């Protein structure tokens, strides 16, 4: 991972770019006012330590494993509609 120090209008930001992560491309750390006098290598070491320490779980995909409840609902709805049509045409 490689980090750089960016200067904004009132804020300083450390950006850590990751090449080997599948979850994120880069991480932004906004520095506190009292840490502005810290040395650049110390800032980058701390940012890299935090990024390496944080392991996020892989995002879960919402996949239905069983389509039975959906199919049963569709069938029940069609059956009620058919029954309603039969009753309508018989007693008309």
C-alpha cells in the first residue's frame, strides 16, 4: 500500500491506495488539527496499520435458495382467480 498526503483548504488528508484489496480502492484519513505537525512517515505508517488491521467480510448476496414460497403464492393466487371466474359465470 502506498500513501500520500493531500493538502485541502482547511484539512489535511492522508490517502492510502491499495492494489491487493478486493473491497476498496483507497482509504481517506482526515487528520486532526493537533496531528498536523506529525512527520509524514509516521502518518503513513499509522494509516497503513489501520488499513491492514481492518478486515471487512465479503458482501453477502441476496440469493433465494428455495423458490417454493413464491411458486406456491403464484399458484394460490391463480387458483383463487379461477375459482372467482367460475363462480361469476355459473351464477350470472
